[in-house]
C-alpha cells in the first residue's frame, strides 16, 4: 500500500519538472535575450538537437552561437507564444504556435517584420529537441526588393 503514494508523488514531481521546462522555455522566448548564457543553459539540455528551415544544430553551445550570430544581424527581436498543445507527462513534448517580430536593417526598409511559426519540443528537465517550422519566404524573401516582388506576384497567381 505504501508503494502507490510513492509512485504518485514521483509521477507528480516528473510532471512538475516537465511543466517547469516548458514554462522556462516560454518565459525565455517571451523575454528573449541572449546576453546571459547561464539563462540559456537553464532552458536547453547540453545535447539539444535544433532544426529550422535553414540549419540543423547539435549541442547547447553550438545553438547559443547560432542564435547569437542571428541576433547580431537584427536590431530588435521578440516573440509572442500564441497557443500551446502539451503531450502527456509520460511522453513530455509540446507544440507551440508563435509570432516573431523583428527588424533587420536590410529587409523591409528596416521596419518590423512578423513571421508566424510552430515549434515542436521534447523535454525532460530541459529542452532536448526543438524543431521550428515557418515559411522562410515570409522571413526573408518577401522583403528583398526584386525577389520579394516576384514571389508575391507568383503567390497571387497560384
């Protein structure tokens, strides 16, 4: 009889750790800032696998370097988490829809660009897997003068 309460407590603690990993991730992106690597290390496991339409990155340090290089090119960047779908505690994962708002001096005349996307996460105590899905033309190509015009023209014709 004593075993059942111990199992229930262990399950609850596992759920809480998973919830903390997801909440930490959401807080990190809603207050996006790469100035403190220690905060980044609290979110991402050392063996994180990350993929987006442009790159695949293995490892916490490599991911931090990748994000840092991207952020050097923009003047502002912020995220809004729109929806969250979370799996069971036995298979800790989540799907998040989001909007990224950023300004790049060479795109869209330096004005804000909004990109919508979805992230698939897997986690334990920290995030171990992150796959971002978004329309790369919405991110870059729509905002390059001649290429953007051609892409928008083609999209209207389809």
